[in-house]
C-alpha cells in the first residue's frame, strides 16, 4: 500500500503589498507552526521517500521546515509548478504519475485543491484543511496510477490549533 501525506503551507504574511502572491513568506505564526508541526509529524515514524512542493515561497519554506526536522535533504525536495497554478486534475495527475518505487510521499500545497483532494481520496469531508494542517492517507492501491475516488483512508489529521488554542504566536 502507498501512503500520501498532504500538507498545506503554514500561515503566510500579507504585510508587504509589493510582493506577489507567489512571493509571500511565512508570517510569525507560520514560522512557529511549520517546525512545530514537523515535530508532530516526525512522531508518526513515517520515513518519506519523496517531498514534492509548490515552488511558492510560503510552500517551499514549509516543506524545508519539514525536511530539516526529518533529515530529508533540501536539494531532494521536488518543486512542481502545477501545484501553484493548480487545478484538481493537475493535482491528481501528479499523484498518478509518481514513480512506483516511491511508497511514502508528502505533497505540500495550497487550498482549496489540497482539501478537495483529501475529500476525493477518502470518506472524510473537510471544509478546509487549516494552514500547516497535515493529513495522512493510506491508499488501498498497489500502483500510483490506480489512485482514485475513495481509494484511501485517514491515517492521521494534525493541525496547529489542536496544540495552540490561540492564534497568537
């Protein structure tokens, strides 16, 4: 069976109007949450074969925080531009075209499509995967190309507000 970890980027900053959406960095809460949630994920014991991330600043920074905590080399993070200018079909195509040797893959991306993907692959019905939310899916398939509607089950669902009751850093 394959395992897919879907991670939404940590909270980003809107404070600099000169930056494009693509360039937005993490804000203070995002800078707190990304390494914290990486530690939470590390406790699952899942050793990732691949991390794929949108190349947007906030997403890549979130992926790098996880890579750092997991001992995963930064240079091995695969950036996928389609995850930024994504639509649902591109997202699904990325999953279905993964190399078969990969068993445990993390995709770091954006809403709304990351939430749509969770709902499509599982019987879960999330309204919104929160920023820095991490959702683990065990896929009942042998090949990535077999991934489809309701082919997965929830392994775990973690997000910062489970641990930080306030939005304040």
